[in-house]
C-alpha cells in the first residue's frame, strides 16, 4: 500500500532507520526492473547502501555481506536477495512492530476510509428481510 509505505518511511526517518526501507525498495527495483539496467542498479545499491562509508549504509551481518559482495562480481537480478531478506527480517522483528504501536500509525487508522461493503453485516443470512412473509 503506497500510503502505508509512505507513513512507515516517515516513522523510520524519525527512528533513523529509513535506509532499511529504501534499501528494500531498491532491491525490489533490481528484481523487477529493466534487464538492461541490472548492472547499473546493482552498482547504485552497492554505492548507496553497502560500500564502506556509504551515505545510507545498512547493517547486515558479515556472512550475508560476503555472499553479496561475491555475487555482485557477476550482477544479476537476484544478487541482493540475501541482504534484502536480512533487512526485511530486521524491519519485521524491530521497526515494524514499533510502527504499529506508534501515534503515526494510530492516526493513519483513524483517518482511514471504511469501504461501504465492509459496513454490511458479517453474516448475510442474518439480515432482516424487507418484507415479511406469512410462511415460516
């Protein structure tokens, strides 16, 4: 959901960990983007997030970093999968649960528009009939 992702990004900026979501999104661009840009995207991800002194460095463990660095020698669209999964799990276990407890998320829920179809009764067979019938 684009709105939910934007709100999560705002929360992560306040938590000083927005680079995690940005890295995940960059990896999605690599996976589903144009084949002709794979080498360019891999290099961009490396420079922004993984290189020593990177401006938006992400914290991944040494084994994952080793596999990723070995993989980028021959770039392909799945070369960042291990690193992306590592960051995803970090967000899943730490950042996202905090987001769900945040005021930002509560405000998002409070402003949510409830689609009319969800206002119907849960069990349609329990609806009152409009016209009563003499038969049982």
